[in-house]
């Protein structure tokens, strides 16, 4: 079985390192960018199996970056999971309503992150 690839979009260095370490240890191939602007070009280059998208980013936010990914036929089918520190239930609803495939709350669970990511890859409902 070839390893699954994940693109992390996260501006906080500590959060990025934690997610990267956990996913690499679990056998994922991880690439990362720190701004929403870089998400689309990085996704086009690497064609990851799944993208974890921080919602609060400098410059364009996670919602705007998702729109760019969905607007490009090459990347529109890649599952994108929102990651947010917002504790508001409405934030989750908004993220799922605006087209994210999933929603993870920070702080991320070191124990559950790999399974959450796998679940979204396998749960992808085919090409859009
Ligand atoms: Mn952030």
C-alpha cells in the first residue's frame, strides 16, 4: 500500500510541527505551506490525497483558499478538512456548509488525527 499524502495549510509553527510529526510518524507523506495563497499551487504540484486547512490564516483565510481549490478542476475533488480553534458550534456548521469535507477542532488530538485523516480520504465520495 502506498503511503497517503497530506498537504497541511497552517500558519502557526507549533501547530504545524505537531501535525507534521504525528502524521509522518503514522506513515503519511506530509507537505506544508503557511498561507492560504500557497494552498492551490502546492495542491496542484503535489496532488495530495487530503488537505488539512487551518481556517485562520494571514492573507486569505481557509474559506477563500477552499474556494480557489474548488474552482480548479485539477484540485476540486481533493478532500479538504477544516481545522479551527473556534469553539463555536456555528463555526463547524459554517465550515461544513461552505463545502469542507470535515472539521477538526484545535487542539488536534494526537491520538486520533491519523484515523481522522484516513477516514476523510476513504470517505471521499468520488470525483465532483
Ligand atoms: Mn492560523
